[in-house]
C-alpha cells in the first residue's frame, strides 16, 4: 500500500501550468472583490459593502488554502528521509519497520571503522617496505650495536695529523653520496694507509660489516673473495664455486643485502711496476673484474682502495656524477708536517 500511495502523490492529475493558473485566478478574484467593494463604498457610500467584500475575500482565501495542498502535494517537494528501497527490505525480510532502520544505522556505524582500518593498515606496511634498506643501513645506530669488523692487517692510528679536507671529502663521497668505489692515490709514504685507517675508524658505525685486507704481498683474488664472503655471510656461505665469476656474483649479492665497507690496501702490489696505465700483473687480472663489478653494479656498499697508481677500471668509471671517485693526496701542510716530525723525534 505504501508504494502505491507514494506513486499517487507523485503523479498529479493536473499539469503544473494549470495548477498555477488556478492559483493566479483565485488571487485575482480576491483582489477583485476587495477592490470592487472599496470602489462601491466610495461611489455609493454603502458602508455595508466593505464587510461583505472582506468576508467574501476571506472565504475565498480559506478555500484557496484548503485547495492548495491538493494542487501542490507536500511529499513532492519534501525530500524523503527514508533509505531507498526500505519498503522492499521490510517486505522481503518480514521484519518490523523499526528493525531494518536500526540495522541499517548499525551497519553504517560498524562499516565506518572497518573501512578506516582497511585504509590505514597498509600505510605502515608500505612504509616498512620502502624504508627497509634505510632501516638496514641504520640498524647499528638504532640497536646501539657495533658493526662486525675484520681489520686484517690494518694499522693502528692513535694520532693522525692534518688531512682534514681529505677526510671531509672522503666522508661526503662514502656516506652522503653513497659512492660504490673510492680510490685514495698518492706516492709511497705519503700517508694513504693511515688516512684510510683513520677514515674507517670514524665512519665504521655507518656500516654493517667492515672488511680490511692488504694486497702488499699480492694475495690471489680467490683467497680475498672467500674470506670476504664467509665474513659477510656470518660463516653461512662456506661452499663456494671455484670460478671467479661465480664468487663475484655471490659477493655482489651480499653487498646488496648488507651495507659493507670493503678496504683493499696497497693496490699497487697487483699492478705492473712503473706502469701508469693501471695494467695488472699476470695472474691478477681478476681484480679488474672485481673493481668493474663493484663500480658498475647497483648495491649499498663501498670499496675503498689505496694505491700508488690508478687502476684502469677506476679511470674509466669515475666522474663528477658517477658513484666512482678517486682522490689524489698532496703533501702534508707545513703545520701538520711539523707535528709529525716532532712526534717522530720524541
């Protein structure tokens, strides 16, 4: 019954313009009665005409207000507050009218927190997923633990003089610019190893692993790779392939997973003596493949090399916007040299 009544209210038998015409005619009739009664009272002086005209006008207005709801049903202009198809829900579920209204309101209340949880839950998950490399990089700082360090033959530098600009430049390249490979170059005895040891001592907390090896006695590349992989893998990666390419691939995987600082000191020992083009000694060409893979492959680690001569891979890969840089060490400043001489004499 209720839907049928609703349809009858919506469909009026008279068009809209006819209804408005009736309204205008009634208003005109009321104005005509009042105006005519006033004119007759002025002309003939019949004072009884005024009350008759006014009563007639009031009666006409009263009839007009009674007819007005039928001409313009209130349900057509009044927005419905009932949820759409609510009558169908009641008839289909055979529940009292109050029950579906209460359930709909309850569903609205419970649905809102559910949507909120669904939208907000992925936010921390996405944040963790995108920031995982940064968290891994800064894990030592957050946890307050020290990195795992294998100093190898690294010298102990209790006192270091000068090289403030060089230290700042190397820190910027390795920490701020996240360079993959940095070479410290200079003549023998100028302090390359001491500078590298001082630098590593100051920045080691930025890494998960620090691995130092000296190439002074020209060790074969396989022994360096095996020691490094076992150290970075926490002795989990023991069975290694015999070929250099396979070992390099495993090393690169660990350099991507963990932020590692790999230091190779005295790099000139594997280069041909007196050769300024960076050619390798016979049997040590594999070191060139190591430098090439580290410099070209994307990872989060860094290889620091000290050498009197620049290997050809570094010369080819380095640049202003490249993740590979080299620093040529000049002589010590005069004040730093005096301090070093004073310490040596003491």
